[in-house]
C-alpha cells in the first residue's frame, strides 16, 4: 500500500488526532485496512461532511480511495479496538473484527469524532470472519442512523458508503461495501469488560480516565469520579432508551458490546421501527426468545449497566463490599430515571405541558387500546386530536373514545391553548419513520438493480421526519399487518 500525500488529507479537511492509539497497547492493535479491488463511492453525506468541516467536492473525487481503505491519510494511525461483550447473555472476547478506526477527526470547532471504516478487512479480532461487510447492511446502517439523527436521537452517523468491487459470501453472494461511521467515540460497555479481563487495574483506570476526559471532563477532578462516571452512563442510557421508545425503535441486538458509553445508538444490525404497537415486537431473526423485544429494552439496558458497573468495582473503592454498595445504590435508580425520561416524552407526545399524578395511567391506557386494536404507533400519535384519526380503526373502539374524552379533559386543565398542544404534539410525534417495507424496497433496488433512486427518496423523506408532507405520502402509510408477521431482519454481517 502506498500512503497518499499528506496534502490530500488536508485538502479533504480531515485533521486526525489519534489519542486512543496512545493508550495502553492492550486496548487495540495497529491495523491497516485491506485493499479492495475496485473501490467506488456510492453515497456521500454532504451535509454531514460540511458539519465536520470536510470538503465534499474533494471527497467526491478522492473518497473512494480513502474511505474504501486503499489509501490511508498519512496523519492517521489506524487501529482495531479490543472489546468483549455479553452477546444474548453469554460472555465473549470480541473486538473490531471488520472495522478499522482511522483515528479521531478534529473539527474546526474543535470537536472530536471517531472516523471508522466498517467492512475494511480482517484484523486480529476477526476470528473466523472475513472482515468484510455486504452492501445491503451498510446501506441499512446509513439510512437508519441518519433517520435517528433527524429524529433527534443520539446516534453514530454515516459519512459514506464505498462499494469494493468484491463479492462477500453469506447465505448468498453479495456486493461488498465499506461504511464510514462517525461517532463521538467507540468506547463501549464491552470495552470496559475487555479492560476488566486484563486484570490490570492500571489499564482499566487508564480507560476510565480517558473516557472521563473525553466525554465527561466536568467530573475529571472529582474525588469520586468513577462513581460519577457510572452515574453519567446510567443517565445517558436511560435517556437514550426512552427516546427509542418514543419513536418505536427496536435496536434488535443490545449486547453489551453494542452499548456506547457516551449514550449514542450504535451498531445498526437487525434494528427496525415498530408499526403496530405491541411491546413484544421482535424483528431480529436471531432473537427467538425476544430478549431484545421492543418492551424489554429498558430492563435490558439496566442489565447491561450492571455489567458496566461490575467492571468499575476495582476503581470505586479499595474495599469491594463498599464498591458494590456504591454501584448498587446508583444502579437501583435506573428504573425511576428511565420512567421520568419516558413519561416526560410521552407527555409531549400527548400535548401535555404540565404534570398530573394520573399521567402514567393515561399513557398506559392509550397504549393498551393501541395494542388491542393493532394500531400503528406512529400514525396514532400523529393523528391524535386531528380529523385523520377517524380513519383509524382504533377510533371505533368505545374504550378508546372514552380515553379520548379523558385526554381532552386533561388537556383542558392546563394553561396552554389547544393550538399550543397541537404544536407540541407535532414537534414530538414523527410523521415519517423509515418503514421496514420501504427500507427493504430501497435496499433491494440499490443492491440488486443498481438503482439508487428509491434510496435517495427514502433519505430525503427521513431527513425531515416531524413534518407530514403530502409528496411523501407513502412514507406515512403503515404496511398491511401481514407484512410484520413475516418481516425478519438479519444481523449486519
Ligand atoms: P456485530 O454483530 O456487528 O455487533 O459484531 C459482533 C462481533 O463480530 C464484533 O466483534 C465484530 O467485529 C465481529 N464480526 C462481525 N462480522 C464480522 C466479519 N464479517 N468478519 C469479522 N468479524 C466480524
Ligand atoms: Mg457490534
């Protein structure tokens, strides 16, 4: 591999720092991406490029080389990060088996973002994998992560998809691709679990201090900084999962290696948005027991946080009994913190500005009627209080009619006007989510027929999710319920 001129990195706007690669060498392996046969830039996120201070015109010309992994910026120190994780409850040693962290890009505003190439070839952590990624799942991550961002939910972003000109073999043969993922960091609960397995407290403390310095500098000087770190991560997870629940997002594979410490949604594999409301909804083909079902996401996040807390025990106090007491005290607050975030968002979805004691029951009753009537989660909230609700089947349920009267009475007891409530609801209830059937259609057109038009239209639709726009009417229609019965998502391998 011939490293490109330094100048090229500068022209594109990339400014790499490699702070993670200066940590204890147990935490990563230096690793160059593997060459691909014929890299070609398929998608470039111009808007994201600009917000990062990158030059989209240069990237359009040179991006295939750099973002496909055939050339490496001379200022980058590519690494594969080590991590472990509980996958469906079982502990495994993992690590970046098909992703290379090029380094951290420093934006003109001095913000630091990981630039990672997913699908960039084998690493020491690849085990039996080929280090590669298929085009469909990489486009899927691009679409869903950008949809999440537009919905206002913390997430990793997608800068580009480069096709490799190579074939990857899974259940069938697929075109290969590399996704450029942008993240506040790739430090996971699993990264801490890995550090804990080294049994080297210095490595663990170094990782914890690095994480604090990078994400929570405000606690760096505190005497109990590791307890505060745990408290921060608990809070961020509670807030994140509540946001998922507000829009019907199902992550699908909430293994501890897919839990980002900084509270971003990460690793879009078998994820999907729910149509008809049912907390038992699972789309992932590998989740036969419903461990990561829609309604189980908060308890699972809590379980994952226990795993995180366990890694911090040696740092909390010298005495393990005291450490456990501290961790337990913080962890047991999670359900209440989650409930507050969740209820806060659900109130907004119902146009409520203030709090009343019976609000939880009001929300739960609505969800009960939605489940009973197999009502579309997104469209029920979006049409609530509008004429369009009359076209929904749920409207003809006498129990729901009575619920609406309760809700209207509740609205009338607050100071804000009906118009203010409707405005709050419109800002809080998306009209457009990446509906599974349309995502599949767009991916199929791109992968099987080289036709990017449906994907471009999908990306345009999801970029402004809270506005109901007539010209995107198909995105606001729920599929026939039969679609969900058979719809399965597969891990992004
Ligand atoms: P994921 O399901 O993407 O969260 O990946 C779980 C683990 O499997 C991570 O350690 C990945 O790096 C690894 N992995 C997934 N796909 C591949 C692949 N094609 N080659 C090598 N490692 C992989
Ligand atoms: Mg993962």
